[in-house]
C-alpha cells in the first residue's frame, strides 16, 4: 500500500482536479506513479482520471494493471469501508462493476449492474420482469464466483 505521504498527495491531486481539463491531474498522478511504480492505489487513481477525461482505452489498461495486481477487488478494505459508509451509493456499485470487468469477471460485472437496475429504476415495465432480471443476475454472478 502507498505511504501516508503518497496517499495525502493523491488526495490533494484529486481534490484539485478540473473535470473539464483532466490532463494536469493525469500528469500529477503519473509523477506519483513514477515514485510508486505499479502501486495499485496510484494505478487506480490514474485510471479514474482517464475515465473522467473520457480516455476509455487508457483507463481500462491502467485499471486492468491494478486489477491484475490482485489488490483491486470488491473485497479490498478501502472498497469495503466505502460500501459500509455509503450502502445506497449507486456510483460505488457502478465502479464495483467496472472493477469486476477489469479483473476479467464480466459476468459478475453485468450481474452487479442488473441488480442496480432492479434496485434503483422503478418502472412498471421493469417491475414486471424483476424476478427474471434478479434470477439472471444471480446466475451470472455464480459464473464468476
């Protein structure tokens, strides 16, 4: 895991980001990455900055490096704390799905998104198919268990 100093630097970079111009944020994260090569937490932040900038291919590649390190999982202490603190967070569920996908667990990723859809989108049409959607989500999750 990254040092406390590096974590503070990552937080400062993140807090100073400009979503309309992510390149300075990406550059700043890369400077930290140069000192903490292949650190999963730094890779995750670089990948997130690329996602925000709309550079999907670089984001997926960077997050994929993090995922293959084994440190970026839905069971990581950081992720568990966030889920416990914000149990109704849709964005955490979406990023959980992205994490699963980056780790090669596409079926579990789709299952997570199907669960989010049935939990949060309340329409008569989806309500009609809720049991089927949840059943498919459970089946897909079991494929990557």
